[in-house]
C-alpha cells in the first residue's frame, strides 16, 4: 500500500492504516522531521485517545489511554543497543497486547518476530509525504 498525502490529511491516513494493518505493533521508519510523530498523533486519535501526544525523544516511551486499552509510543533514536532496551523493560511492553508504535525501531527488531507492520515515511515535497506499508 502506498499513500501520498498532505500533512494536514494525517488523520485520514491514520484511519486508512489502521484498517489495512494486521498487527497492533507499528514500526515507523523515516528521516528526522518527516512526520512520524504527527502520524502517531493521528493514529492515537483514530484509536480513541484524548491524550496530548508528543514525541518521547527524551523519555523514550509515552503511554496514551485508548477507548479499549493503551498505546505505547517509543522513540528509540537514542538507544544504541538492545541491552539498553532490555534495561527499561521493553519486553513487558512488547508482549502486553496493547498498541505499540516504535520510531527508530531497528535496534529492537530481533525481539519482534514476525508480528509487526513496517511503515516507511518519505518527504516528497515540502508538505507532501508518502507512506509505504509492508506487512
């Protein structure tokens, strides 16, 4: 699946993604500033969260209340190896059966098995983004 969209259409794109994906674990790939956190805000909203969504760059993880559970939003940009992820208890989150969105996921991919969806974001022009979904 490929979608090209304007940043202000992120809410519609999030709803489309949720309908298409086959996992509650979403791995977001893309350069810094491409709109990963903006997409997470829209996904959280589409899943029923009323919480204020922000980037967990310094806290590593943010938790949002949903209508029927939780959404864990990780930013692993500052994590240099899998040991650091083990140290903050990533396994408890991964096996919780809640929604999980991970920015900069490469360091923990070995822990995930096959149960995730890769979402690749790319800037096409100033306000246009392209998403490619790999399940």
